[in-house]
C-alpha cells in the first residue's frame, strides 16, 4: 500500500523512533502520536506544531483512551513500552503490566478497526533471543532467561506481545507484523542507552561508565535504517503475518570499543571507568537479516563510523559544546 492519505497511530509516538517515523510520514498523512511523555523526543522537533499531527497524552494501560485514539486508523505502529535495563530492574511489575496489558489494549483496539486497518506493526525486541544471539534468524528459538531474574521480564513481556499479535492475525485476520530491532541509535535519542550515555558524558568530559569488562558484543543499527525497514513493512503485503529482524550485522563492536570510538568522535579526554555488572546481561547480539532482505528488499546503509559521527554531532549541538 502507498503511505499517503492514511490515518496513522503511533503509540510511544513521542519517543526516539516514533518521532523519526512521524517525520518521514507527516507531510502526506494524518499522524496521531499517543504517548505519556516519559521519554520526550518530540520536544526537539517541530512535530507538535505540524497541522497533520494530533498529540494525545495518554497511557496504554487506559484501554478507553487507546480505543478513542485508534478510531478510523489505517495503520497502527505499537512502540509504547517500558524499556531500558535500569527501568526494568527498578519496576519489573510495571514492566509486565505495561508491556502485557498495555499491548493487549492496543491489539484489541486495532482489531476493532478491521474495517479500516491496513497494517498493525508490533515493536518487539532482539532480547527475545536471550543471552547468546549470534546471527539469529526469525525462526530460531527464543529464550526468556531464568524465572526470578528481573532482567528478563522485558524480553518475556515483549515476546508475549508477539504471540498476541500473531494470534489476532491467525484468528481474526488482523494484518499484523512484528519487528525485532537490534540496538538502534542516532540523533534525537533520549532516555537510557549506551550510545546516549557515552556521547553525552564524553562531550561533557565526564567519565564513561562501563558495566562489567565491556566485552559484550552488539550490532548497532542507525535510526534511518530502521525507519526505512518500518516503512517497507507497512507498505509490502508480504510482511503481513511475519516477524523481521532489523539490525546491521556489519556494524559490530564490543561495548568497550564503542566507548573508545565515541570518545574519539567527541574529541574528548574522558576516562573509561568499569563498574560491577549487577544484572544478567546479553553477551552477544548479532542478527541474520536474510529474511528482511528477501521479503522487504531492505538493507542497512549507514555504517558505524558514519552513524556515530552524525550522532555525536547532534549531541554536540544539543549540549552547545564547541567542536
């Protein structure tokens, strides 16, 4: 389907990924941003003033508010969730409530709009693959980690959302798809995240805190690349009923190397300081993206060097730090 003249609801729409998607679609569509503003990336944009944007401040645990916001939607992209290790560890109960019950509210609201709905996209996570995720494919077994470790409540809750979305596809023909992002970064990222933490502290000349020895391996995907994948999932009929890994397997480094790269990009003399790792972590996370290439014709284009330079430059402007 062509993404023009559509009514598009983005839950979590004021966040990092949501605002970037909205900016790509806003000129040709009616955009509804539904968000509680916990992580407000919208304030650094002009979206709130755009005539095609309606902002609804609300919580996805409020089923009626979600239902009202979704009326007449042609596209729903569900991103609202509790995320970030610190947030999850601090409040595992709220994590489960928001990510389980909130997602159920959004999926049910989507199903009530079957007469107009052309696509429902559920944002899941690469963490559904557990601690060791090397070149994982969409059909590989998922892993929730040990019961009792709060760290894994996020992955389990997001995986449940995947099952729920697919169940509605199977039973009610909801035109659903799932995306599993692998470590997204870029300009306008707010809240938790390694690159956000490293870039801000490096530009301020502060110590960069690395939890553990920094040997954790990640594949980093620039924001423009994931947004391109999202648009293809929304447009391509082949995407319905499918789950897609979206990441950049060529942009791989350890957390320690990432910190050093950002210090160099920032021209900083910040120190790298190691702190004990107080939670169970993912040791390696690299996707296999053959399915996204084949069904969507998608390919990540921004390499890590270019992406980090663009990201650090954006943070430099925001913090008003001289080059």
